[in-house]
C-alpha cells in the first residue's frame, strides 16, 4: 500500500501528526482495502501533559467500494474509548467496548458509510458545479448513530502540500446535531482530503519529517479568556456579568433562548456568532417540594433521554448502578439523593488531568478532570432514576490576573 503524513496545528502550534496507510488484505475470503490512521497529539493544560492517541481502521470491500468494518480507539493513557462497527447488508452492528453500548443501526439506501479520508460523494455532488449546497445522512462510527451534515462548496483552489500541487474543492461541512463546522480541501482527482480546518485545528498533508518537528501545544491559551480583573473572594460570588463573543457549537441558539431564570442576555446572535452581555445570578434551590425518591418519569417523554445511558455516560454499568444505589439508600426524596451523589463525587474523586474521561473510568480510577466528575454524577443520577444532563459554561478563575 502507500503511506502519507499529516501535521496537526492548534492555534498555529504544530503539536501532532497523523500517519495514514492504505493496504489490501483478505478477511473471511473477501478482498478488503484498509484505510488506517494513527494520530498523535501532545498538549499541556495547567502544567499537566496530555497525550492523545486516535487509532482508526476502515475496511472497504474492494469489489463494491462499501465500508464493512470500522474500528476506532481514542486514548489519553488514563482513559480509553473504543468503538467497533461491522456492516452486514443494510445493518450496522455497533459496539462500544468502553461504554458497553451495543446497538443495531438500520442503514437506509441514502445513508453514506465512508472512510474518514475519502469523500467521493462530494466529488459527485459538486464536480463541475460553480457552487451550491448538499445534505447527506452519514453513519457516525464513533457513536454508532446516523447524523445529518450539510456541505457548501466555497470555491476551487490550487493547494501546494508536501511538495505536490492539488486541485481541490474547498467545502464547508456542518454537522447539524453538534453544530461543528469543518472546512475541507478535497482533491478533485481522487476525493481524498488533503487539508481540514476544525475547531481551531489545522490538519494538512505534509512529509514524514513532521514526526520530529512537533511541540507541546499550550492549551491554557485555548481554555482561558483573560479579563485582567482580579476578584477577591471569588468563590463566594453570587452574581457575574460577562461581555463575550462566542462562536457556538451544538444547539441552535437565539437571543431569546439565551435568557432564562438565572441568566439574562443582552446582545445579538448572527448565524453561529453570539455577541453581548451575560448577567448570571443562578437561583439556589433549597430542596422544598422535591419529587419523591425513587420517582417515576415514564409519563414525561421529554425527560426519557436524560435517563438513558450514552457514550461516556454509562449509567447502566453494574458498578455505577451498585455504587449509586448504595449512596442513595434511605434518601428521603430526590433532592436528598442528588445531594448525596454530588457530595460523594466531590469528596471521593480527585482532580486530575487528563483524568478518567468517561463515567465508569472515573469511578474506577477515582480521579478525573471536570468533565469526568460531571459524567460520573450524571450517570449516578440516571442510574437511580433522576433525570440529569451535562451543562457547560463560564467560570471565573484567578489565573493570569483574572480569566
């Protein structure tokens, strides 16, 4: 087969590389073309080194061009997420080894299953056209779900990468569910991606020497927005006013739905850009009138999604269920149960980077970053019948003279 190399830059710092190989093999008597990728990224955050490894393999039927096997491993040394898909006919059999999720996904005729490197369907959609947009339903192998993505052809461009000239289609990809946008440079001749821009990351075809050129990316520059204002006794703050410009990912937002009890927004929302003033004063709940424990929410369909297990939130894992049941035994109501779970996570899970990541890894390791704490508490609550979800937001800290 053949091998190619990609550089990975975060905020202009070359901090990672990818090695992609293509080779042929036989599996169960079938000729398969394997597209394999090994990504290495090195970062630091709050003084801690974080090494990320992403290993993926796509087995493509040489006769039909259809993907049959997909294997992806995301590893930070302390936490690991592993997903595996076998496609038989019009069905994808998905399994998450780390989360224990197994599901069958029906693949309708319009669902695309492709490798992570090649986009022949975009060549077919845009080749020869001046501009335009196309929408596709695509199988997402990391989660075992079908997602919708919109592609807009921006222009055609000559790109020089790895001492080679590529005639490319520059296409913007938008994932409808997550809101994540990726700019792709697709080679017109073969449909392979030679460059991508996503979430502040620049990924581009380069030479083998990239392996020896990488440095550690300082993620403090990404995570902390410096405001140069020291607030004494900040842990006791009850009210915060923040002027922000945010390029959003995820749910579609409006100026109206950014205001709700505990938060007032004054400003504008244009496409994905939010600009304005947030006044935050979270109301504190004292537990009065709390639902019983355990409670029954089967008649409240909008809450069922917040009771189900999902990738990284393994609320149906036997260890999670047993520990949550032990912690909440004898709770007088759902608020008492939630407080018990929250206190247990706070007192028993050490802060660490990169930490456990998923709920079950965090429980086993007894250490995690903020996301691991949140996923474990969410999984605990769901396992005992308390609807729970993750929320992200803005937190003032004294780093860098106030951030």
